[in-house]
C-alpha cells in the first residue's frame, strides 16, 4: 500500500502507523504437539487465571480469553439491551461498527455526560489516538448511573498496560455491568498471535465464552500468553523501555518542528496543519504514519524499532528542510 501511495520513496519504509510495541516479547519454545492437536481446555483455564492476576480481575471465572479483542466487540455490545449506544470519541472506529452490528443506534460524542443516557456506553481508556484518560471515580459514577437504568459500560483498555494499574477498572467488574477489554498483542508486540481478553462478572464472562464456542484461542496463543503474562520482570522492563523510546521520539519530532500533543508510550499524537500535507511529505521520505480524515490536524506516530532510529532522524531532517 505504501509503495503505491509513495512511489519513489526511499525503502524500506519506516512503518510508524501502528501502536504496537516494536520490542516484542521473545517467543518461548513451543512443542510441536501444540500445533497438532486442538487447544487444551486446561491451558485456557490456566491462562484465564494468569490473566486475572496480571490485569487485576477477581478470578479466572471473570476472564474470557479470545482470539484478539476485535472479535469481542460485537459480542460485548450484544450483552447490553438493544437501544442507544454512546461512544466517547473521537476514538477507535470499530466500536461504532460493532455496536451497530449488535443492533444499537450509535452516537459518538465528546461529551461524557451523554453516555449517562445510553444503554451501552463505550470508553477507550487511555484513548486512541490522543491518550486521554478519564478518572476512575468519574467512570464508576457513570457505571452506577448505567446500572440503575440496566445499561452496560464497556472499557477498552487496549493500551492500559503502560499506565498505572490503579487506573484500570478490572478490579471493579463485580459491580455487574462493567466489561473491560484488554489487548495482548499491542503491549507484547505480538499482534499476529491474535489474543485478547474480556474481563467481566462471571455471568457475563460465561455468556461471552458461550458465544465464542470451544477452542476459540489457538494452542500456540495459549502457550505464549501463559508464559508472557506471568513474566512480570519483562513487563516492568518493557514499560521503562517504551517510556524512554517515547521521549526520544518526542525529541526527534520536535527537531522536525512537529508538535506532540498527546498519546501514550506506545504511540504519540502530533498536531500539524494541515496534517494531510505532512503525511504526504513523510510518506515520500519513506516514513508511514497514521492520518485521520475526521481530524485534519492530527497525525499518530508509533515507535520505531531499534534499528530504525538513525534512519528516522535522517529522513525527518529531509522533511524539515523541505517544507511544502
């Protein structure tokens, strides 16, 4: 795709278009038998228990492992009574599509007060792409208002791994109307493994497990997830590594007169005007970033891999020295 958009750009492209950790978890040896047989139900139960401890859920019964969180979006939306879905935006566009698939009338709003009147309320925390965080007490007040009306609060915590653990609502899911989504692939840098989790009260988790059916998560994903989610030393070191890399990227972007206005340590949000022009200039310099049609001044930059820093600095210098 980038080759078609930016014909003649230097290659290989530096792909900063995702929010995936460029320093992936080292894959453990996987026995050949894991590929040859159906996934082990006991392994899934073990993984659910490890995920509960890592994410702060009360127990394994509160965890639904899935082949990525994407497949869970419509299933979770269907847990709410069909009616009005309100999504705090701008944010990940798939939430609106999934809620519509589940039969809801969908509104995206920047006003969190409007979520109090919904049957299904969806918040990404921290938000993609600006990194906005909603305070926990504000979220719990919203959850209580929704519960009084029979509504459901869905928290997409795909990027929560790089935030303080106390910011998560994983420990609050026994309130009965909160579902927390956690992505594995983004923080662990293994998006292709397809692994994610829904954290919810046991009756909701059981309903999601029933919707997914047996053997939803592959044997290799179970094996890697079990090892990685128990590796607290790697997770702590990676949070520090990502924070350092994000600061380094901020400095490079500042040198190129690109202003960072938000994000997390997995991605940075820049504000330029117009963003489309800078997106083109970056692309023709061999740097691929994320542009947003609905936000004409926003560009999102993922983190480069270790081997790309020097080349990125050089190419950003070319962009800076050749304004439109």
